[in-house]
């Protein structure tokens, strides 16, 4: 599957629909898996289960939303340098969480993101305020929602096909 080419900006309502669609397609890949298949390591990646991947995505969604909120309030958010180390910390923090908790968080995160996005105008979503290094909320949130689902989707698809 080739990654779709997303526009450089989009209205809030279209962003929400794109996020919902991407999220639904991503989650559909594990919908018919057993709990054992979802928690098995190795899973979609050498050291991550599907559950670990869920925790990873959830953390980045929350981080992106918090970062945008802080920046819009004039706060300074330090740049992240070592993504591998951070992802290892996120993995360790989520590894032992119950699967049912992560499933509930998967749904809750979507509602939190949608509620926050609905507070933004199209201009606020698509334009980087001064001092943001041209990183608009659209770019930060899109890269950590529908863009992030697409980043991990091939590994998840390969894992699911391998189970058949």
C-alpha cells in the first residue's frame, strides 16, 4: 500500500475525518486477533507486540496534543533529540499495562483529540505561530496521528498476514 499524499493543510473537520479514517483502518488490523496474538512478542516489530504498538501510538498522540496546547499558551517545549531512547522509555512505561486499559485508552484518546481539535479554527490548525519553527499544529498532530498510523501499518499488516 502506498502512503497517500496528504495536503500541507486542511480544515479542522477534514483533519478529524482523516484521523478517524486512518485510526479505524489501523485498529481494524488487530480487531480479529486474540488477546494472545495482540500481546505476543515478537509481534509487528522484533521487540513490540500489537499492545506495545498501541501504547506507543497513544503516548505520541498525547504528547503532540500537549505540545501544541503548551506552545499555543506561550510555553516553551524542549525539542526531542533521541527518539530511540524516548521510545524505549515509552515502551517500558506501557509494557505492563493491561490490554483492556489500552483498548479503553485507544477510544478515549480519539475523543480527547477530537474535542481539542474542535477548539481550533482552521487557521489555528494550519499556521505555525511565531517561534514554532514553521511546525504548525496540523503538522505536529497529523504526524502523530494519521501519519504515525501509516508509519507502523506495514509492520502490523505483515504480522497479521503471518498469523493467517
